[in-house]
C-alpha cells in the first residue's frame, strides 16, 4: 500500500489536473470550502488534504462526474488515511522526514554528492567526523541524526534501484582519521557488492561539466503514481524540494548524463579500492 505522503501527492496532482481542465482558479476552489487559496495550493502539492464533504463540494464546482468522480473519492480516502505508526523524531526537521518518506515510496532513486560520501551510505563514525568540521549548523543532536540515518538506511535492503554518484573529491578528502575514512570506503564497496540493485559510480573531478556538479542532490521517480521529486540539501540545514516538470525533467536528464559520463561501476570499484590501500599504507 502506498504511504500517505505519495497518496496525498497523487491526490493533489489529480485535483490540479481537473481544476486546470475546468479553467477554475485556486481562489475559486478556496471559496467553495471557505479557506485561504494558499491551502488549496498545499493540497495540490500534497502537503495537506481535504475532508470528504469538502472534496464533494470541490468536485461539484469542477463538474467532475462518472469515473473521474469515483477515482477522486478513492484517492481522497487514501490521502486521508493515517500512516502506520513509526518512531517519533520531533528533533528532525520536516524536510528530512519528508526525504525519508520519499525514499520509501520511490520506484527509483538517484543521488549525487561530490564533497562527501552520500549520507545514505555513511558509517556512524564518518557522520560523526563530519559533524565536528561542518560549517553549517547541526540539523539536530548528533545522536538523533545517527538514529535517523540508521532508520533511513533500511531502504538499502528493499531492492529499490539506487544510483549513487560519489565525487572523486569525496574519496580524496579525508574525513576523520585514516581508519574512519578507510572503513567508510570499505563500507561503500560492501554495500554495492552485496546488493545488485545499488550502483556506485565515481564522478571524476576533471569530468564533463554537469549542472549537478558541486551539489548534493537527490531525484525520486514514482512512476505513474505521482510527480517526480528533486531534493537539494542547503547550507543552512534541511533542504529544498521541487516537483514541477519544468524543474524535475532537466534535473533527471542531468542525472542520466552524469551517469553516462561518470567512471564505470567496475573502474569506480577499483579506484575506491586503491584509495583504501593508500589509507591503509599511511596508518
């Protein structure tokens, strides 16, 4: 069963489609259910939903009938359904909680991080070492972040196709002690070796120019269920999401190009292995 976050986004996307086809403005829908137009915008973005009676009033205003009406009532019910209970993490920013939900629901995920090993693949020791040198403020206490990271990493075993673009800079940049860095890179190889649905490719420092260069970006594909989503970490903590086609399509195209220009899977493994040997010899 789809999680609530995707159900809401699918519901919002379909509502927006029907509203645009009817030539109705958001403020006109807002007047029907007596709320601010900004709330309708949130519904269409999947950030909130509407009650059953409100939905019926909206569909009446849009003159939605037949199969479309039945489908929207079903989507509305799914969007209102409560999520299964999971451990509460009140200190984690909402932007990161949404990231975890997107990771669990996506049918394919792409990550790129040039300065650090992608956070979904980090060992606790590597994450702790980053927290000691990070220029940006901590998003939450370190203990909470490590617990949240472990929760997110469960996606690694769910056989969702995952692609990681790891910057060559992240391999060369020593975070923490040599032992911490070596263990991190060994973990990186181990994760990919044991899970054929995970691919790790090194993005060379002198590689082809790409708009994703220098950024920490994730892309989530949901197939026909909902709009795709792009997430970019920010220097002030948390992150920014995009879901409009005008933003997601160019970014997904950039990911495909980056995947093609990055070092191949086997050459990447060999490069990481050589870096592990260098770290071991220097201990």
